[in-house]
């Protein structure tokens, strides 16, 4: 299993702590250190669409100007933003054989990861 996120993100910390507590092995990809490819974003978008990947509740989104926010209208514009500002990607993204899981929800983790 592959977990994507940012190490100092509280939601990612909760997810990683839960995975460790449950003894579930994973590899971690740090957006801040490793970035994200457009190919990977497209793979995720094929499963969820681009909208759920853009965290519009986070600080990074709120710090964008209204013009920058309104410019995100499709997958291409969202991908440009997510590659330029990886902190705007909803975290964590967990790749599992049946798709991806976005964010941290213990009930969803129990159902899909155990």
C-alpha cells in the first residue's frame, strides 16, 4: 500500500498512526519532498474525478486569490495547481488494490484496509 501526503499534516499523522497501530505496512510518498506527477494525478482522477482531490477547505486553497481559485475549472487547471502547490491536494491519498481512499476516516479504513 502506498500513502501520499505531507508528514507534518495532522490528518496524515492520524492516518499513519492508525496504520501503524493496526500493523498495516505502507510506503510513504511526501508531496513536499517528492512532488507529484501529472500521470499520477490523472490515475487518481480516473477513479474519483478531479474535484475531490482539491482540498478547498485547507489553508493553501484559502490563501489563493479569488482569481486563482476561479481559474480551477477542470482537470488540467486543477493539475497545474496541485503540481505547483502540493499542499492543496486532499491528504492523505492511499492507494489500495480497489482504488484510492482520500483523507482519514477510521470507519472507512476499518472497512477497506482490514
